[in-house]
C-alpha cells in the first residue's frame, strides 16, 4: 500500500554553467521541498525546467521519477526535517541523473542538514556531516551550493562547497520595518559575527548574549552581561537555524527582563519543530522572519536572487 503524496515539481537552468556553452545542455531537477524557491529562481534565470516526481509510501520509503535530463544538471533540495528522508531523496535524484548519463551534477542545498554535528561532542559519536560529505562525493555531487552553513568546520569536510550568506537580505528586509532605535542581538557568542555584520548593514548597535547548552540533557541557559542600556529599544534576534526555539526563548526572557521594546526574530533557516513557533511567540516575540530555504508561513525573504547570482559567478 502507498500513501499520501505524489508531487510533480518544475525546475530551472542557468545561463552560465561550468562545462556548458548553452542552456540546451542543462537540466535542473527540483526536490519536493523547493518548489516555490525553484519557481523564483527560474524567473530570475529564464531557463527550461525539468519535471520531477516524488512519492512517499506508507512505510516512509520514497520513490523518485524524473523527466528527461540533459548531459549536465543541477538538483535543488533542502534537507530540512524529516532530514533523513530529504537527504535520501537528494541522493536518489543524483543517482537517477547518473543512470541517465549525466556528465556533471551540481546541487543547490539551501538548508544543509547535519552541519551541527561537525565533531564528536561525546566519546563514541559519529561526525555525521563528514559522512554526508562522503556520500555526496561518492555518488557524484561534486559541486554544492548552500546558504549560511552552520560552521567552517562543517564546511571543511567538503571538497567543493560554496556557501552564501543571507545576512544582507535579512538586513534589507529589516530596513523596511518600522523599528524604534533597533539593536541587533546574537543569542550566543558563536553568532556574534553574524549579528555584527547584520548591524553594519543597518548602521545600528549590536550585542551578544552568553549561552550554555548541556550536551547530555540539551538544556539551554542564557545570561546577559552587557554595558549599554537597551530598555525600550526594539530588539532583533539574529540566528542561522531555529529548531526547537530553546535558545531564542531563553534570549527573549533575558531581553524582557531588561525591558526592551518589541522583539523580532530573524534567521536563515526556520525549522520550527513541533510547536516551536507558538512557544517563541508566547515568550514575547512579536514576529518570526526567515528566508525561504525551508518553506513555511515565516519564509518572507526570497533567496533566489542571491542564489542565481552566486551560481552565475561560480559557473
């Protein structure tokens, strides 16, 4: 017995591509999680699309069916939750392209899963992103483009990975919001450079909170040790990935104790597992704003112009 969904997606080609001289030599294959983003990129590029079908059976297994592909292709697929399913679908699409005689395969993976597992945090753990990189390399995905990869260490496991930043796009969106003396805030020290870059685009202040996470229990604690008065100022919490929302919730509680104005959350990848969005809003956040790397009601910033630009430059 098979269940639920059967999705047919359209995709794009690019006007400039490595080893290709004309658009007629390129196919672009769309994964099931990138239809809207693919349509937007297609409009930016003005190239032919390829149909792809994804069927999920009742036991969770996927089946992939592709239309006719050219001798070079680009696969677009985010690996957001269910991460293993979307990762497997990406590998299956790559395998089918190879079986059809494709000479060169690239992948656009706006959200690349497993990048937070970039080292063995406890004895006996597998470095999962290293395994993902090996799978991509072995199946023939040699050229990969992603957005706001979680760490440079995660990036180091890939032989050819191009990472683009969404910070400028986030800042452009924020510049159109009606904010009262805004301040950019990183929920932890690890994201301080991101908040600083965001603040520089807007010519505003930025600060970083201090976060600690228990690797066994997952419990997050956040403290504020800042030397400026942020009361009655609108706060923009900047992060790369929001999953359960624990870090954002703790940061929001700290900011409320400091009597800030409105609190906005901006991120590249809003995974928002379960009722994370509701919990974040209950913690006092006015609005959640993310890119469309992962499709959701909060995907208000389109990555397609930046991705198209990067692909043209890269290829």
